[in-house]
């Protein structure tokens, strides 16, 4: 058998080339393994999921998209805290509880204010005509949600203390059942549950959030993911805003999509869409100042265990 001798210099050159090539292949593999795990409720993100446009935009970057549906914002934020998702949408109150619990939350973008999309409802035959008349009454709401902050600020505006209400904490389905049975005097709720109660129960709006709170929605990520994947998040927000822009010009079609998504009659979806504001905006210090007011209110009401600085806790590329 003939042996083949390779010069030592060529061996060293080959080893050096291999050493250079290994990180390159590793970098390519890492790039191909990038992903965006999205948590969503049945809303705008679900519409985006159905269209598949985000996947097409992210494909050239080698980013795989995974979707997981949740029933509520607080559950999404728990998933973020344990590292199960990278991105999601939520109302204005749940992020405060998440940050108070130490979640590494980063605000990525916000919706326009939607004050007419949450309200206090009373039965159609109720004798209650003013917010002040809620004193001592049983009021149902979802604890830790956007309406929790809304009711706190609403009664403050009308001269009542938080302790003046007999709050009954129930998720939307249970709260509606209690409202229908007359087990509670009022229900603080958001769309589309709000619109559904107006249409099917002829419930009366005692007060909505106009002039009280903004009721924004927020798109969030983790601080770690946002720091490493700003390009991915920027594309996600662009695609979300495209859905918003389309929805403004096609409200009837948007209502039809939401009706199918929610399994509700189209008139309910039409009412929801008619009073919502559509548009996605960057996060700014002014927007986070609104969140800080929620944090301060919840701390004063002893709903969170410690005072937090929203800007310090969640600043990631804030303008």
C-alpha cells in the first residue's frame, strides 16, 4: 500500500481554514434557527395569522413563526415570563402586574386609545343612572385587566372611593352569567363582550372610558428578545399596522372577519369595529407615562406589592 505524504504547511493551512469555517457554519445554523413565538388572543394578531403575510416577510431572514392562542393577557405575560413566547398583545393593565412580579417585559408598540371599547354596563331596567349610584353595589369585573384600572379612575372622578364598591372578580363568561341572573348590579367589560351584552341583553352603558382612561392595547416582547431581534419585531409591527390600515378602509369586511373569529353575530362585530380606533404607534416616554399612572394607582390601591418605574423596567429603544 502506498502512503501519501501531505506537507506540514498545507496541513496547518487546512486546519486554519477549517477553524475559520466552523464559526461561519455555526452562525448560519443559528440564523436559520431564529424564531418568533407569538402569543395571541382572538383579535388583530389572529387576523394577521390567518393572512400569512408575516411568515412571508420573515422567511428571507430565516425566521420561523409559531403561534399560540391564549384566553387573556395575563396568561400571555406568564408565558413570556417563563420564556414560552417572544411576542404578544395585551391591554394596558396586565403589563403592570407582570413587571411588579419581575417579568422582563419590553413594550414594542401601542394601539391608538380606544376609550369607547370598555364601559360599565347595567341591566336595561336598572334604576342606576349615575356612576355615584354605584356606591355599595355589586360590580363585576375581571381582576387585573384594563377595566380594573378604568373603574378605579372612573369612581375617583365621580367622588367615590375604591372601597365604596363591592367588587366581584369574575372572568367575562362568569361575569355575564352573574349579570344576566341579577347577581351583580353592574358589569365593567370590554369589547366584544360589551357589544354582545348591548345587542343580546339590551344592557345599558352607564359610562365608557371617554375622558377617563385611554384604554390602549400594547404589543410586547421580552427585554432579551427585543435586544437581539429588533429587525424581526420591526417587521411584525409593520405587518400589524398594515392590517390596521386595511381595517380603517374596510370596516365591513373587518367586522365579518371578526364575527367569524369570535363566533358572534355580525352586528356585534360591527359595533365593536365602529367604535374602535385602528393604528399602531411606536412606544414613547409619553406613552409609558400613561403606564406609570396605572402602576402608581395599583400600588396605592395595594394591588401590586411594590412601586415600579415603568421606564426603568421596560425601556428598550424608547424614543
